[in-house]
C-alpha cells in the first residue's frame, strides 16, 4: 500500500490558493541582497511544489529589525493543508540550537565546565566502549561535555528516520521504547562508539544526551527548563515537545516523495508527541511555528538579547559559532564548517550564493531551514513538512536572497 491510499485519512480537500504574501518589500540591491528577492523566492516556493520536493511552504526574511519578506505558498493538493499563522511544524534538528542555548545558559551560571566528563553528571557514561572491527575495546578517552556540543562524541544516528528497523540495543530516539531521557542514556552508554570521544566528528544523537544533562544540571525536567529559561522569556508560546488534541489539529501533514511513497499523510510522525511521555529529545523532538522560531532567531541575531531581555551573553554566542569541525559534509553542505551544532559558512563560493562568510544556522529532517546573517543584520527561515530531506533548499534560498555567485573566470592557463 502506498501513501496515495492514505490520503483519504487527511482532513479533506484544500481550497486552491495561490501564493499569499503576508508582507513584502523588495530591497534595492544596494544592501547586499538581490534586487529581485521577492520574485526569486516566489519562483523558488512554486518550483519546490511543482517539482514535488515539498508541499505547502512558507518563507520569512527579517532584516534591520523588521520583516522584509514573508510568503506562504499553498499547494492546493488533496491531502495538504493551508499554512496559517497557527500551523505547527516538527522542526526536528532545528531543536538542536535550542538545546545548545540551554547548555550555554547553564555554562554561564557555572554549573559545569566544557571539559568535564559526562559521567560526572550521568554516571552510566563512565565505562564506554569503542567499535574495533568485529569486536569492541574500552574507550581511550572519556566522553566530555564539549564532545556532545560538537558532535565529537563517537555517537552517530542509528536507524530511526531511514525506514530501516533498528536493533533492540541501539539508542534510537523512540518515545515508545523509552519513558524518559535517563533510560535513553543508559542504552546509549551501553552501545559502542564509532571512535574514541574527542578524536573525530560524526553527526549524531548528542543533543538527546544533552537534554538529560540539562535535567541533572538544572534539577528540572528538560521541557520545563526550556520553557522557563528560553520559551517564556522569548514569548515562544507554541514551541513544545507535545501535541494535545488542539495542537495536533494544527500539525501540518507530511508530504512524502520517497521511492513508491508519494502523497500526504499523518501516519509517519516517527515521534508520538505524547503529552504523557518524558522522552523529550533535544536533538529532534520539538514542534514549533514560524513566529516562535523567528523570535529565537531574532535573539541569536542580536547577540543573545531579545527586545531588552538577555538570554545568553555575547561571549556565549561567540562560543556557539566558533568553528570546531571543518568541512562537515563535503558535497552535501559545501562550504560549511560546524560550531556548537550549527553550520558556519566558510566558503560562500562553494555554497553557491553571495551570502557572506560567517552566516550560521541549521536545518530539520522535514525540510525546515534557518540561518543568521550578522553582517547584513538578517535572518531567514523556511518551513515545510516534507520528505525526503533536500539540502539544496537552503542553498537555493540563499541564492534567491543574496543573488547567485557569478561563474568563476576561466583559468587562462
């Protein structure tokens, strides 16, 4: 059975709606942005739907303290749902920067040091093992907090989002397997690492473990701490790990185009967002909306301060964007290095736009994307709910906003 058969389970036909511009002013082109910004983005939004990369999608560009462009493009397809200001999206790995900010707050308070062994706070991480061919050996280095912040722990991602079943002992982010984050950490600690902590880079489950560390350091449940330290001060009223009946009614349907699966469904959430669950994964578990995440981005853009309320210090933000891993995904995210679980653009030419070096941000598995541009006092957000993940979306959006890089001059030699 394909997802075409599941379409009848959606809320019904959408009204056919063309691009809805919420607010747009076209820059002049003398401020580092494309003079055709509005047209470029509208064309991109439409092409993503026409090419069956995403369903309905929304873009926001914020510069110099105001929204300069915001546009919803609804697909009008059967099974899709119009995006409104109340639409909720699973932001998946865009949860990671929020968890990082929580850790930065606790670090400013002197609750821990970056080089502290994680086992000081979560004892099950004391005696880790490392894969060694067909066997394992004891880890030569301890797992430190800084290793989790930088994806240098030795933990990767285990089958969760690829459709491949995981084995029972893998630390898969499952809200049905684990009742809370401590249970998850115990399974992770028993599973062998890919390499000795601190010796290499691999993208993985680190922020899920950091969620438990936040609980231990703060003495609060992870979700409660995020609410008190970040969401309430920023006015992020819709960002949460859970979906009750009202919130689920505003949850955007997933457009999937993968193999023989094509269509819209609510049957592939992968996380259950159960209000009773305490397995709140800081690497992938949050649900949010455009307006909420814009507030988080505004805080990052303004050096950790949001409209007079300081969340983190300017020094902490500098730590967040300090490069810790070079060229993290060549060929997939060209020109990108990594700080504390955010990309940092080092090579704009390789990335295909006139965006300045030093922009930083991240993306989510269902094609949510954002970046912060301190040089131009700008941030941009793209939200949809679609699979498979497409790394070209943020690259194309940057080219639409800044203009593409000119073709390099031919080598005269």
